[in-house]
C-alpha cells in the first residue's frame, strides 16, 4: 500500500532523518515514535511532500509519489495535525467539505458525507454543522479536524500528534472513539506520537526513531519482548507494565474461553489480535445489541460475555504477581 | 458659525465641486495604491528577504514632507491632477503594504500547514485561506490610507488639482477664518465619515467582508470618478487663479460681476500659474501687470475695457508724523515720483526673476541710469525700517527706497522685505514696527478701507480720484501718509498666451467673453 526506501532528509549539515524504510499493508497502522527531534514528524511530512526528501523514495500503490502532482497526491491522503488548523472563517460543515469541494463533488453528496461523518464522530449535525471552530471545545475541534481529513475518503491518513493538544481525559475518549471508527478500520494510517502508550494502543506496527534513525520497526509486543537494542529496551522499560497490559490480546486468553455460547443472543465477532482492553470496551459499547462476543483463532471459535472477559483480564493481571 | 453658513450657501456650487474633487483625489490615489500595494504585500510574504527593504523604502516615502514631495514632482509630472494623485498614491502605499504583509504573515501557521496538507494549491491557499483571514487587517490599512489621503489631499490645491485645500489656502492668503473653516470642516467630516464607514466594514466578520468586497470594488472607482463630475458640465474658459484673487472682492468676483463671464477656475499657487498657462494647462490667468513673467512666458495682457479692476498705482506709505518731521525723507522718496512706468517696472521684475540678478543690484543699476545714485552717507544715524510684501516687485522697491535714503539722508536703513500679505504690512506700519512700505492705491481702497458702494463706483475708474481718496482717508483714519506715486499701475490683469490671443483676435476681456 505505502512503502518507503532509504528516506533521508538533511537540513544543512544536520541529518534529521536517515535511511528510513518501511512497508505498510492496507488497514495497518504505523506509529512513529521517539524523543523530541528524532525525525518522526519530518518522516511523516515526506510522505505527503510537505517536506521534500534529500534522498530515498516513497511509493503509494507502487507509484513513486515524486512523479505525481503534489496537490492530487495530498487529496488522496487525509492529514490531521496537533494544532488542528481548522479554517477559522469556515463553519464546521464547510471545513469538512473543503477537499470534496476541491474535488468537485456535487453539493448533495458533500452534504450527505458531512452529515454522516459528524454523526460517526459523535457530533450532532444540527447543533454543530453551522458553528465556527472558535465556538467548539478542543476535543470537538479535533473531531472536526479528523472529519475533514476523512471527508474525501482517502485510502491513507497521516496524523501528526493528532491528540497532542488535548487534555488527558478528552484524549483518552477521542482516541477510543477514533479507533472504533468504521471509516478508519480499512485505512492505512501513519501517525506520529510521543506517547508510547498511544503508539502501543493504536499501532499495528511501531517504529521507534532516535536521532533520525530507526531503532526498531515491529509489532508493539515485539518491542517489549525482544527489544532490538538498549535504546529500545530503555524506552519501553518505564512503562512496560502499562504497555504489556495494552498489548495483551484476545488470543492470549483464548484457551480460557468457553467453546459454547454461555447464553443465547447475537454474538459480536471480534478479531483474536484485538487487545483485550479494546475488546472489553467494544463489547461494553455494543451491550444493547450483542449480549456476548465471539472470536475465531486457528479454526476454532470461542464465546465470551463481558463479565467473563473482565475476569480473564483480572487473571492476566494476577499472573504478573506470580 | 452664522458666517460659515452664509459662506456655504453663497458658495454652494463651489463647495460641492471641491468636496467631489476631494473625494475623487482621495479615492483615485487609494485605488492605485491598493492595486499596487496589495499584490506587493502578498509578494513580500513569499519573499521574506525582500520584505525589510520594501517596507523600509515605503516608510521613507512616508516621511517626505508633503509640500516638498509636490515640489519634486512638478518638473516630472507638471501641475494638476497627475502630481497630486502620484503624491497621494505614495502616501497611501505604506499603510496598505504593511497591513497586507502583516495580515498575511499573521495567519496561523497551523492553518496554512493544514490547508497545504489536505491538498490546497498555493493559489487556493491564498484566495481561500490567507486573504479572507487577512482581510480585516488589510482593511485597517485601507482605512488608515484613506484618512491620510483625505488630509494630504488638501495640498492638491497648491498644484492646481483642486479639492478643499482651495478654501483652506485661499482663507490663509486672505486671512479669512470663515473660508479656512469652509475647507477644513468638510475635509475633517470626510475623514471621519470614511473612517467610520470603513470601520463598520472592518468589524464585520471576514465572510461578510468578502461579500462586501465586491460592491466595494465598484464603489471605489465610482468615488474616484467624483473628481471628474464637476468638470463634466463646467462651462467657459479654463482659468488658473491664485487663492487671493479668488477671494478678494476686487478679484475674480469683480470680473464676474462686471463682464458676466463664467470661467472654469483652477486654484493655482501664485508661482505656478504662469507656467501653467504657458504649458496650456489653463488658458487664462490673473497676473500682475508689471510681472516679469508676462514677458518671459510670452503672455498677452487683456485690456480691462470695462474697468473691473481698480487702479493699483504704487506709492510708499509712511507714518504721518515721521513724514512731517522729516521733510528730507519725504523729498528723497519723492525723487522717484513718476519715474517708473509699467514697462520699466516689468523690465526690473524680469531682471530679478529671469536674469537672476539680485534686487539690490537691479535697484542700483536703475538709480545710476536715472542719475539718482549716491554713495552711502555717514553711518550711525537713526534707524529707519522699510518693510515689504512677499513678491519680487516689492523686494526691488525696498532696495530702491533703501539706497536712496542711505545716499541722501543720515538714516541707517534696516530692510524687512517679504513680511507677508497686505494685512501684515499694514498692521506692522500702524504699530510702528516698520516705518514705511510700498502700497498700491487699489489695495488701500478695497482691502484696507472698503468704502461704501456708491463712493466706490464713483471713483473706481479714475486713478487720480482713487489716489486722492486713499490719501485723505488714510490720514484721517490711520494717521498714515501716502507719498507721491512712482508711476506704474500694477493692476490685476487677465492674461493668455500671446499666440492663442493672436489667433483668436482677443485684445480685451470683452473679446474674451465674445469668444466663449
């Protein structure tokens, strides 16, 4: 889907990013993480050519992006930044409609799309569509920012510290809503964050950078279990417990789950690689429709209820004590 | 206040015309400045390295004193509309340029990054994001420029571009506070009105402002064209008159009353009107009969066949007491009586104005030629102060008087030429700050004495009767004595280009009216 090879950027004598290469499949999320000045934002901005690479290439669907008209390229990539950058002179609806309008969508289609996105992001269309950004809270602004990035249905979304400007509570909330967005599941997402918990929670791949160089590029649990070097080990050590908690997946407790539905009803199917915490969250949210959930791993299907999952999670915590 | 209202109702047309001209001048230049400064302001946000230099340069333009700027422009752009607009244009540049630059630079960097990041092109970023967001600041710049221009546009009257400055400078020349106010008050009102209107626009939000922008694009050119409305239906010869002539009862008004003529008048600075008629900017000017420039610019004086202008025979006037106590002084000054006729005076003026010979030298040459010159008597006598008004002829006369008195009497002469207008010299003489100055009978009659209408009509066409009248009245009313007239009659005279007058066979003002 998106692939980089030897991506390098120099500012004068200073090399901000050195030889970054990765490849992402459709639907994957890459979290770029590292200390300040490690080159993560620079890397991200080279993907939509806000910054021109000094060396290296980016391919999207096999096409070298340096050969594409830059404006078209960017319209196929959603872009969300920390400071939101909503247009203060446009209403919420107009902000969301910017790219579809540039792409020449019909008015009715734009309107339907805007309404649907607002609804998905939990903003009531009637109440918010005609408001101006300065009338919104930070969290609401960030939702609008995300809606604007998704409006034209880009296959790729780039996010630069998308939740960085929010207070911790709002941040948690938005992040959850965000991960639950139907829209986003199929997107290929590259996000920059300095919050390692966020990276582990959201990334299917984590890329840890230091001084412009990739330290390790792997699924989150690999960074915990087999850090590539001392820097990685130190970086994850401080929050190892929380990270482990977040990286515990449904399949890790698969053997503890009953083979037969413990009660009748419509089961919510969940992926076995879904982190346990998220599985609990999703099931809690879907309680009205789905009294229980199910997952399939290595050809076997297992069922669970919310109390059962929470029990399993507790056991998981208990295992640390032993 | 009552006087002001009377003035307005008496001069309705003129006031309207000046207000329209003023609005026109303000907005033509504003429009030009906006057309240049807004794109330039945008350009320097894209080339930050240039911004310092460009802003500093326009800042320097702003500091040039307005009169000096107009002076620089005359050799390049002549007189009239062009230099006035150019000067106003230069003054309007800085506020618009600076505010455009600031407004666009201050658009939130995050907004710009997001705009580019989601795929706006640079042009779309400018049109859809930067300009709308910078608009209130740009508007503030336009507002500042408008107020500056309304103020500076008064100076356009110096170079014949009209506007409310005509009343202001006319009022100053005639020491007429009502007239000054008649110009200053509407100018101040215009400044306040435009400022408030633009403030209203500026305070509406950017969205409404972008909508208002379009009608505004129409309104500004419309206001600009206001300058030309008065001209569109203006009748008659085009004439350039200095403020004093326009305002004096024996000036323009007298010509209109006597001949029933209608000119399209342009107010021109005294020093500029000869050049203006010479270069066909106007066809008629009001010169002085003995002015050296009549020769230099090849002008024809039109005969005042219906005696609109009173005689202006020149004679020294002195304190009566001084004249009676010093017969020697009186006798000395009377040596010049009748010796200088119109053409002699014109030549003397020409030598100073065009041959650039000092008044002192010209006076000595003349006295020598007349056999009147004597070397300076002994020093150390009583001091006698001679004053004069502020034009060439008076400077020469002061020198003539001074050299004669030095040569023939024990006085030590102190000269104070160029004191200012009639009123200043007259007051200085009455207060004893000066002892004598050259005055003209017509001025004494109409400006200083202002006799009843019937008396005026009875004597006005007879030079001797006027002289008798002013002599008698000055002695009685002010204790001042008119000495013997020098001989020339420096009356107001309408003049036009010799070639044009010749081809149209115009010799007198009556001929001029017939050709209208």
